[in-house]
């Protein structure tokens, strides 16, 4: 089973975003999403690629659901 994780965009350069959630940072490619993301947006990340852009409110709500469902602390 694979799990795609919502991560917050901290910076963007040349179609690569620096993202972070729960103290874990990573780089992800942005070519697969149609909507142009901006710093502060969230993206659903899987295998080094952003699959979908989420606005900030939707991203925070999704993380809250992850925390509740998996008994984690990501914020």
C-alpha cells in the first residue's frame, strides 16, 4: 500500500519545491500538477512528485485527519 502525504511548500525554484511536514523536509517535482502552486500551499506528495495542490485550509484539515486517523503528530 502507498500513502501520499500532504506537505507544505516552503520555497519553489525551477519547478522543484522544498516541502515540509512534521519537521520532515523534502524536495518534490511539480510537473504533474495542473494548478501552479505557491509558497504556503500544500501539495499531496508521493515518490518525489506533487500530485495535487491544496490550498492552505484544505492542507491543514487533511493533516488533522492524518493525525487523528493514524494517531500521529505532524504539526
